[in-house]
């Protein structure tokens, strides 16, 4: 029997990214920048960026620490901490099955982040 957590509601950070138009359309407000910064900060850590990529590209789009540990020279608690940070900012969902916690990328959060950073057309140097 597997226990799956209910669909997570967006964190304030993830909701801030979703509400914003692309950076090139209009300047972010100070409040928007404060709410989006934790998401970008979480991704600025190389281990977390790799973990997000590993989870997203893993079979069935989900992974537990036991699946990810061999990719790093880090302890299981350290990897779990980094996954927790990614979950807290709304980039990963998680569900507990027995003693393991499985993580899945929140595709809506990645899409919103991509839209925030999107450039509508070719960028030319001035």
C-alpha cells in the first residue's frame, strides 16, 4: 500500500513566479523579487540544480534518495536536506512510501520559472 500526499498547494515563492510576466516585459516589483529570490537561490546551489535534473530525468519522473545517492559524494542526510529545500520552494512534490520519500518535479513550477525568464524574440546586442 502506498501513501501519496495530496497535491501540494503552491508555496508563496512558486506563486510569485507564476504571477509574473517575463522579466523583459516589465520590471518586477520589490515584493515580487523578494518572493522569487528563494526559488532562484535554491537553484543557484549546484547540488540542488543537479538533484532537480536527476529527479526530472529519472525513470517515471520520480526518485528517492536511494536512487540519487550514488551520483554524489554526500551523505544521505545531506542529499535529503537539499531535496527538502527544493520541496520547500515549490520545485518538487514528495510522497512517502514505507521508509522512503519519493520526489517528483513540479512541472508547473518549472514552466512558470521558464516563462519568467523567457525572452519573446531574438535578443540583439545594442
